[in-house]
């Protein structure tokens, strides 16, 4: 369910996955631990792991990691200790894994479960290692285990980030230009969520529809600005129907192609009239069902964060493309995300900018409330971190024509 271009160059995912590729000791520890804990019979490997002095780190890991799960499950974390018998400890880890799979409704084949369990433990250690460094002041953000913790980097990239890089259509600065900006005219901080412009967090599921959620989310804000009525607009319409302008349904798409489709179709239906299915189906949009009228769209100047800030402050939530490749993005929890391994030129995911502070952009994601800060991220502002300003824009929404309004 990702948003990645077929023509994108292959990347070294293994180097992306390690918070510090030079830390070979961490890598060795991960290999030993995952081998030991995923297979409860492998006591010798676990003893070898404890013998290298990393045992206390494991104890702190299981005590300090905050999981994206209901509060009643946190007691299990607080009660974990490393007992004398290794087998008893491994049983506890095995129980905690079962709790995780039930909390997030995970289902695997017997062969797949061992692989997923190893990946889950590996990601726990990465979370712990990063958060220890964050507490020491080396990072401005924290990670946590979440519903994506059982994915390795390749699975994560394939499922969660499928924005196509037809954003090379940079030459296309069409129908309308961005508004002229005067920095003194906008507030130093702004949040459209607090103004009621943003619908609740949603989950794209196993469909690479981030482009559709982003454009629909921006249209929702524009619609609220005009009507003072907040309603979910149809993401599924964009998934099913923007294939006519070059998108790939659940296999990914681009912001530009979604905007081009809206211009052709004239607008979006309500979510309740064209509900989200997390899979591509035949387009069945009916013009008289539309609830917003899209007359044009704006593409903001490339890599211009000042123009982006002005547009967010004066227009409403803005759809943006960005790089979501690092494992730290996958496991982001809170704080201002500022991973230097995040590309400033390549993009593979789409989100919605709903506000900003002095130091950060406030972005809405589509991975459910277990990810980030209840589904949101704070991203470092002023560095074009993760190429957030590379390709951003929004649809221009007008009143629905009277002839269509009569069909309500």
C-alpha cells in the first residue's frame, strides 16, 4: 500500500533501515537477539547475546518502549523482567508477541509468523536504541512500536509509500499560480485542526492511496471554508476514477494526476455516497452526487517553504509529497522529525499539511491513530526536510452549481 513510482531507482534499503549504519555492534546484537527470541528453543544464542553485555539494554527496552496499544496492555510491559531461567523469559516475550498480534488484529500463516516475529523484535530494538539516543539529546523526536512494526523495510516501502514520481511534471505550473505572499500578513503559528477544518484520522489500509487521501483532505478543508460544514469526501472516487488521468488505483498515483482528474470530473462526492473500500473498483461516480465543485488547482513553487507556509495560512490544508523511506518515519511517535537520511529531492508518499509552528510543519497521515501523534507528524521546518516543499498544491473549490444542488 505505498505510493512509489515504478520508474524510481532502487535504493539501499538495508542502509536506510539502520539508524547508524556504522554501528556494527548494534547490527550483530539484533541478529543474535532476533534469532534467540523468535525461536524459544534457541537458548544458546540468547545466552551468547547476554554474554556480550547487552542484556541490561534488553531489559530497559521492554520496560521503556511505549506501544501503540490499549492502556490495559501496558501492564504487561511494566511487569516484564528478565528471570533467571531463559525459557521463562522467552515465554514472556512470546506472550507479549501474541498480545501485539491480537491488539492489531494480525493474522499469519505458521511459516510467516516466525519471520514477522523476528522483524517485530528487531524493530523493538531499533526503537529502544533510537530513544536512548533521543533521551541523551541526539535526536529531536522519539519512535515507538506500532501496527507497522512487523514489516521490514522492503515490505514497508511496498505497502505504505506508493506516490508515483510523475511529479517530474514540474513544468506543469498550471491553471492558477500561487497567491502573492507577504510574510508579515500571516501568523507565526497556525493549526487548521484547531479551527475545525480537518476530518478525523483515517487508515489507507493495504491500498496505496495516499495521493487520494491528500487531495480529498485538502478539498475537505476548502469546502469547510466555504460552507462551514465539515464532511468526509470520497477518497475511493479518486482511487477508482483518476486512472483516467494516469494514476494506478491502489498501486499508487501522483498528486498532479489526482488534481487533473478533479478538474475533468468537476468535483468530489461525499464519503457516504462513494465509500472507501481500500481496493480499486470500476469508476461509478455520478456527477449529480458531487458535493464540492473543483474549478481549478494550484501548484506551489518548487522547494519554496515560504510560499508553502503562506498558502497553508491563507488558504487551508495543502496536499504535499515527501520522502517517507527511513525506518524512523515508519516508527515515528512524537517530537519534531528531523532525520537527515530523508531525501530532499525524492518523494514517495503524500500527506496533508494542516498547520505549522515556528520550527515544524504539522502533517496529517493516513496510517491510522496508532502512528505518530494520533495520526499526525511534526516535521522540521526551514530545511525542506524530506522534500516536503518539492511538490505541493491544492484544489480550488467553488459552489456546486444549482442544477446539481437540486439532486441532493
